C-alpha cells in the first residue's frame, strides 16, 4: 500500500476547475502540491485552499505551451518540495465555435496548450521519474478523446491526440518494464469555469452537456487513478461509458445525432455576456479579474457523486457480491427442486 502522505504532486491547470479540485484533494491528504497555471489570483487562492486542507503548496506561474517554462517549473518543484511522485496534466483551453469561425493561430494555440502542454508536462515528469524508476503520470482526458462533437474541433483534435500519445507511451514503458506508470482518466461533463472563460463565438452562453458532475467527482477519480495507475484508463460517469460504447458500435449514428442536437445542447437559453473574458492567450483572472475557483455556474444542475465511478473502483467487491448472489440463487433453486 502506497503511503500517500507527503507525496510530491504536480498539477497543471491548478488555478481553476478540475485541476483546482484535484490539487485541493491531494492537499487534504497532506501532499506537497505544486500548482502550475498562469492566473496569479487563481494560483494564490488554490495555494490557500491546499494549506487550509492540510497540505503544502508551491504556486508556480507557468504557461504549459512553453516547454522551457514547464521544465523550469519541474526543476523548482524538485528543489523546493523533493522528487516528484505524481504529475497530473489537466491544463487546457479551447475555442467554442464552428470550425469555419476559428482562426489558424487560435487552432494552433489550443493545440499547443491542450495537446503539447500534456506532452511537455509528461516529458518533464519522465525525465525525472525514469532514472529513479518511480512515479506516475495521470492524463486528464475526456469522453471527447474518442468522440468528436460540433463546435469543439480544436479541443476534440487535441484530446484525441493526447489519447494516441498516451497509448504509444504506455506501450513503450511496458516494453521497457518500467515502474513508471501512465494512466488516463476520461471525464464526463463537469461544472467548471471553462464555460465562462473559454473563448466563445457562440451566440448563447456555453454549457456542459448534461448529465453534469461536480469537479470533486473528477478529483476523486484522478486520485484513485494516481493510486492505482496500472489500469490503462478510467471512465468517469455513466454518460462517458454510454458515449464510448455507442461510438465504438455505431459512430455514424452518433454523427447524425450530434448534428441534430450538439449545437443546441452546448448552449443555454441566455445570450453570451458581452464582457465574458477569454483565456486563450492570457489568464482570465488578470489585473481586473477575480478568482474563478473550482466550480462553474451550474451547481444547481450538477451531481456531487457518480455511482458508475464507485462501481469502476470496486470491481472486486461487485464481483464478490455478484458471486454471492448467484450462489444464493443457485442454492434456493436447488432447494425448490429437491
Ligand atoms: N469541464 C468539463 O466538462 C470537462 C469534460 C471532460 C474533460 N475535461 C478535461 O478536464 C481538464 C480541465 O478542464 P476544466 O473544465 O477544469 O477547465 P477550466 O475550468 O477551463 O480550467 C483550465 C485550467 O487550465 C489552466 N490553463 C489554461 N491555459 C493554460 C496555459 N496556457 N498554461 C497553463 N495553464 C493553463 C487554467 O488556468 P490559467 O488560465 O490560470 O492558466 C485553469 O487552471 C481539461 O483537460 C479538460 O479536457 C473537462
């Protein structure tokens, strides 16, 4: 059993959303947590969260699209906190728009942050973990790593790229018999600030497609994956399971379904606020901004738990329960026949 107290953990995208909830959850079990993101207000508030929860925090303003910044941050973590045990890649950005409305430089920026940011984070982690033959990298993924949806071409391309990168790297580590592990956690819709600060060219306010889960559900999944990294990937939420299975069986049917529903389901009935920030090039919590926190605007519609997540983490218990039920049923059936 791994002793998770005092683990040195790096979380990218830790100033808001899922990364913020993940960082706080590691803090609550007394980890030493390095927070990588750009927004200083969010980073400071995230560090305060971790200290209040009982952990140690090191905030390192970093743009994950810059490989030198990521590597320098990893050096600072090891100097100040010690050898990195767990690296969690979460940072991302996107553009909510039809493909025709996204400029080439915006597409490139999304790819550099949301795909290459994961690659650079993984490089920084493996450079330090492989010589020690110890450590875990968790890639925060999405059901959209397998299934593209309208209005999210740049994001879905980046998430699919992370998925392919993850599989290739995992094969290499297995072939090397490395004890360094990589695993990926495919998330459902989560109530985070992204819908209020991602660059949007939609007429209405963006929203996650229900069912929506709170970021703490995602955080629990990430911590479990970090503690059990032998599994290649985790699926979080019944909606993720349904999407991935439906896409494997009938992707063409999903194309048509999403063409009919996918533009409406990603927007509320309210117009996009005229003063909505955009975090593509700069953080949204700049000089006149505020800390956005872990949760988005959809608390009232979001679930704090997932039965599917519990089931996926308790295969053994479920199998034992199923066997016991089957044995009881068999015994009862034999008794009725004797
Ligand atoms: N929310 C969902 O519905 C959902 C669903 C499936 C998967 N996911 C996955 O979960 C992860 C987090 O999503 P989220 O909804 O929590 O996002 P979010 O609320 O938008 O938070 C994104 C985080 O990334 C950071 N970030 C953005 N650009 C950055 C850059 N260039 N360098 C460093 N950090 C940067 C942001 O901080 P700064 O702006 O301060 O840098 C923030 O901390 C993503 O990988 C996403 O694919 C989310």
